[in-house]
């Protein structure tokens, strides 16, 4: 079985993996943060936050939207834009520049709040 095959059969019967066909071989084999002579993709902070919450932290769109204080459709739009920018940067060896964008406010940390969870009013 080819080394690249991520769907390896380990135990027992099952459907053998089909070969995958690539429509576009990668132009760049090694990704460096600042390749000489190429363009750049600008990723704004809300796009980065949406990527982190959904792809890294494993939240669904509704949970990510609640944490970001926006609608589910906004998170979806941010994800689509950010993923397209990342794929373009990886395929064409472009720099990824992270910059502020949109109206961004920091969420207060709940880790050092001392528990409680109340509003602080007696």
C-alpha cells in the first residue's frame, strides 16, 4: 500500500482505498514564511480567530459564533475567506501577513476570574 495513503486498512476486511487523483501538483515543496520574490496573502484577525476556533479548537459554527459575538453566517464567511487565502499562500509560496481588520475587541479571560461566574453584584 502506498506510503501516502491515509486510509490504511489495519484490521480485518474492508473496502480497499481508492487512489486519489490530484488536479494540481504543488508548485512549492517547502513552505517558508518569507520566500523571496512572491506575493502575500493578508489574513485579518477575525479570520484567524475563526480558523482557530473551528479548525484548531474543534468548535462547531454555532459555538464559534457565540464566542466571537457574531452570527453563524459571519463565521462561515470568515472561514471561507481565510481557508482560500491559506491555500493560495501554500500553493504559490506567498507570505501570510496577519493584520487587524474589522471591529475587534478582546474577550476577557475566564481562567483568572477566580471562579464564581456571577455578575459581581450582591
